[in-house]
């Protein structure tokens, strides 16, 4: 092996979401089996990951799509999304048990981070699929997900959006239930949150290693999709602070959420771009094309060899 291939991740320890497949692939030898010496570079949040990639401190970085599109608009050097090991936020809508269906939310109080926040915007998309608009509900701005979860537990709101992680950590779920589960939430609002990007220079000079990294991530994702206990066993080693029953619950909730085809679906990516352009951050900006921020070639090359996992949520649509 030559120089290490540095993969910049935006978590300091393996997170309780499918993005931890990157850590598992490193610790369980998947990258090594593909002939790539991968070194994980850990930073906090997308801006630090972008800065590290641009300054040559890594070859690939896991960053948010909105930041990538903003970089394209700002004239940054050619940077392309080449895969997504965990494309979506694990959002769900939880409510009191008295609300039996999403349609029953009409007239109910609903906790949001703030007007215009990501949870507000995404949940608006989800609720519209059930024939509801925000005007049909009583909105309560509460801030962070943990605060919204506490408010739901205390009966201060009838429903709210949170991640599966926040839901799992609620000390008392008595009288509460998941109203819109993760898979239904994402299906209603298929917004891709994070992607792994590389500079065009890296694609040109180390394209084989880029494909090796993608292949390893897909193989690890397929193994976990087939046998979720692999993820539970791994996370129990690296996250002993998390209760085994919580890991079991999370593994069950992630069923169908592993990116077994590389996570780049053109229809979802276009939906994501259109969604971004509805926000104030992109007002009056020129509309980019997918080709300006996505390169499907490496994933397609890997799938041509590994084959496509049929029926998965990230089946490649081009």
C-alpha cells in the first residue's frame, strides 16, 4: 500500500446511526480487503470537514449536501459527491397515543425547532402527504430535539419530530408512540442529508482507491443489512455506554436503511436540490445541475462488478 487514503468524518466516536458503517468498515478490515489503507480523520461538523479536505488533510469527506451545493455556487474547486454511506437523517414523528394517525394531527399542538428549521421544513413536506398544512396545527417552537422530546413526554405538545436516537433515550415513553416511522418519513421527504465527496484531482489521481473505499462501504452495508447483529456486536464494543437493548432497537429501526447500492439515487438527489432551493439560503442563486456536484461514475463502476441489490431504497436511478 502507498500513502494512506484519509477519510474525514464528522463524528468523534462511532455514531448511533448508519454512518457508523464507515467506522465499522475501518475496524473490521473491509477497506484493507479492498487494498486501500484508510485512515479516519475525525472532525466536528461539516465546515471543519470541508476545510480539512480543501487544505489537503484528507482525500474524501462526509459533508452535508447543502454545504456542497453552496461550495459549487461559490466557485470552489471541483468537488463531487461519489457515495453516501448514510444519506438520510433518522427522523420520525412521535405523538401521544390519543393521536392514532397522522390525519388526526389537525388541531393538535406540534413541537418544532423553530419556524424554518430543518425539522420544520421536512415535517411540512411529510404532513402535506397526509393532507395537512402547518396552518392546520398549533406550532410550538421549542428548540433542540431533546427539549422537544421532553416536552412531548411531559404532555406540553401532542406531537413532534425527533431522531430515532432521541426517541430511544426518552426515559418514559408511556402514553406515547411513533406516529410516522423513519422509512415512511423519508419516503415522504426523500432529502439526502450527507454525502462523501472528493476533489476532482483525487478522482483523477487515486480513482482506484476511491472505488475501493466505495466497494468496502457497500460490502459492509450489505453484510449488516443481511445480519444486523454484526452492527450490534460492533457497536457494543466501541460504544459500551449504550445499553444493549437500545442497540437492538436501533438495529431494528435501521432495517432497510443501509446504503447497499452506494446511496446515490438521481431522483432523490434532484428532489434534495429542489428542496434546498426553497430555502432562503438559496434565494436568487443560480440553479446548479446535478453534474456540477455529483459523479455517479465510481458507484456505477463498483455496482457493475458487485451487482445491484434489487428492491433497496438506494437503487440507482439515472
